[in-house]
């Protein structure tokens, strides 16, 4: 049985300036299609969504939309401002839209887990995204176009969205997302945008990498065959054949034309498979002590709309050099506040945070404070002027450096305000990694980045010799970069885990290895003298440090650092587990030392 056609594009073209984003594109979206729209940053994915959502008009070709089809669009950037509370705002919106289901407002607010009396202007980025989703769902669309819907959403909200799209929603949708596990769970088809064209896979995102690699290999073989034929023809041409003059003139023209087209096709192919090249992590590693940040009985709270929220309660922790810590929790639980406390941007209400002298930070956040939107790419990276940027004590031309981040030389004069979300984040990476600092503070670093760039960022973090605090909703990314995780439960409680794969609603049922930093360690201490306790723990710490050192030396002895190698992966896993156990021992030691001081 043929499925109903919702919309179609036929031989569609669209350009921005001199850049052809769509080249003779033809596609069809049917009822029940669940489509992942993927491709590198800057290829035109958001532009295509705007065309399908009737926000942009194609330059040529045909665009057909089924009559009476209701299309809902969730933009990449959410711009919702209102002095009303959430419930009042949605009621107000219902008066403007024909199909808006006003009687379902309270149910949808409850499903997306928003506080209906909270003022819209006071919502966080994640809360505004959930409000935009609520508004979209209440309009009862047949087709939903979602541009990075998981950005700023917490893990629980992403899980709800997955469940809604796979079980409750009966229409079709097309999604742009960098979140691999999310795309694997919800899609049954892939549109791959590449060099202005769209290639379609009918097997969903789970099969995407294998399918894409087969197409790349096929194109590589075709180009190789073309090159061999061209070389043969050029050899003939160089021999200066004069017989059958008219026929040879035509053949000569064909060779020249083929040479030009091959050069262009090969150049475009190489660009399409090129990846961001991240520099080596380079900063001056100071001598001991290895403690970079020391939280001592820290309390932090803030008041919003006359309501007090407790972020940290009696929190103690030492960030050691080399620690890579994932920060997980619901929106509003205090993840960004914690990062600001750790970096010294804000102060605690009680307790103390000691940051090692001369330690420096690299910040990656979504605030945009690190860029001046009115200035060019070049002037943002080299504010003092000139054409050269310093990388690891070497001066490199700005065009050559940005080429590593997939920017064309002409892009350096573009204003920051004209960049897409993905291009902006790639530029922020370029700025940070030109001179990476000892501590990386990364707040949702994967937002708007393409999947290939995320993979390279994972490699960079793993090779970084300093420490990192990473807040993200992307569990796949966190699991590949962090040794252990702080789980923000709300009301100031934080739990420690060596695994990020948990259900937020069941976090209290984690296994016994996941200790509550602020309380449970004290309960596990035996009733013996503090001196004996400290002596025993210090011996355990010494043994554990020796184990880690031995495993590190063993890792360094391997000739091939291949993440697919079983020996390499086993050693890495053993080091992670040993480091996790060492951190727990050090926290226990700190608790006893502080207890001794209080008793004295």
C-alpha cells in the first residue's frame, strides 16, 4: 500500500550569495517517515528545514505541499520572550492559531515537565526549548521539522522526547541532531546532505555510518578510474597524434574538459571527507601539588522569583590534575552554576574554594560572550590585528589555521553574526584550542557540532594532559571522555558514579559503588582512631598510585594507540577504574582530616 505523500521537492536549487546550498535536489516525505537529516556543518541543513517549513523560497524547481497539511517547526535558536507565565503564554498563543488545542495545555505542560506558573522571561535555555516543543505539539502538526531538538534538554527530557516521537506521535518528522543514540532510537530513514545534493538511506540512522562509508568508497573508486582514463588520454595527447586531424581535435577538447571536471570533482570530494584537525594539547604543566581545585564544605544557593534553590550542600572535593569529570543533571539543577564556581567566576555562599595559583582555564559555553558579533572572524581570533595567530609558540597564518577547522580563506572576513550554530562552535573550538589551558570548562560542547567534529573533540579531550569539567546531556560523549561523573539530584545533593548511563528518576537506586560525596563516606568509617584510619588510607593510596603508574607505563609501551585494540581498551578501562578508586580514597582521607580538625 502506497503511503500518503506529505511534501516533495523536484530539481530544487537554492543559493546564499555565491554558495550553492541545494543543487537540483529532489526528495519526498511520506506519511510515517521518521527522517534524520545529517551532514557537515554549513552544508545547508537548517536552510533545507526552513524551505520545507515554507520560511524560505527556492530559487528554482518545484516545491509541493499537501493541501491542509499542518507543519510544525522547531528552530535551532529559540527566541521566546514574554512577561507572562508559561500557562498564560500558551493560552495567549492558542488565540492566534487555528488548530491549537487549548484544552490540552495543562496536560502538555505536565508532560514536558515545566512549572506552569514560572515566568517565561526567567526560563533557562532548556526550559525555553521545552516550552517551544509544548507550543509545537499543541498546534497538532502532521509533520514536525526539528532543528537540534535535544540542545539544552536534560537527559530525562530527551528520554521523554524519544518516547513521544516513537510511540505517541502518529505523523512524520525530520530531525537535525548530533546526538547519535537519539537518532538511532527514533529514525527509520536518513537524508544525507553532501555538496549540495541529498542521498537517501531507507534503513535509519543505525546503519548510516556503514552506508555512508560504502558510498564514499564507491566514489573513491570511480574517481580513481576516471584518473586512470584521464592519464591515458593525456599520454595520447602528449604524443602529438596528427592523423585524422578533425577527430583528434574533438578528442583533445574532451580530454581538456575531462581534466577540468575531474580536478573540480576530486577537489570537492576531498573537501567532503576532510575533517577538523585539532592541534596537540600544549600548556605548561607545573610541578606538584596535583590538586588544581579544592572545594571545602561549599554551600551555594540562589533565589529566583522569590524561590530559593539549593545547588550545593556541604560539598567537598579535590580536582586532581588529569581528572575528566562529567556533570549530569536535570535543567535547573545547578550544572552551569557549578562550573562557574569551579572556575572562580562566582563565589559560594558558605565554605571555601581554593584554586591553585597560576592555573588557567579554557571556557566553552553557549553564552556567546567570547565573541563580538559585530566583528569579523579574523578580528575575533586576532583582536590585536595582523594575519598570524600563535599556536604552541609558533605563528601560523590565520587562513592556514582556520582551514584545519573547515573554514575557507574568504570566511575570515565574515562577521560572526553570519555564522551558523555549528560554524560558530567550530570557531569557538579554534579559539580555545589555539592555546588550551590546564583546566577545560565545557558547558554543552557538542551542541550544533557535526558528528565528525565531535569524534575529534573526544580524541582531543582524551589526549589533554590537564583536567576537564564537562556538562553535557550527550551520554555517549560523556562516556567516551570522562573517568567519573557528578550527578546533580537537586536540593544540593550530588552523587558520584563511574557510569553515566542511569535513569534520572531512579538515581537513588544506584549500586553501592556510587557514593554520596557529602554524607555516605562518613557512615562507612569504622570506630577506630583517626590516626590509624589515616595511616591505613595513605597506604592504600600509595598502592593505588603505584598500580596506576605501572599501567600507564604499560600503555606507553604499546606502539599503536588504536582504540579498537583490545589490549589498549582493557588498560584504559583498568586505569579508569583504578583512578576512580583512588579518588574515593582521597575523599575519605579528606573527610577524616577535616573531622580531626573539627574535633580538635
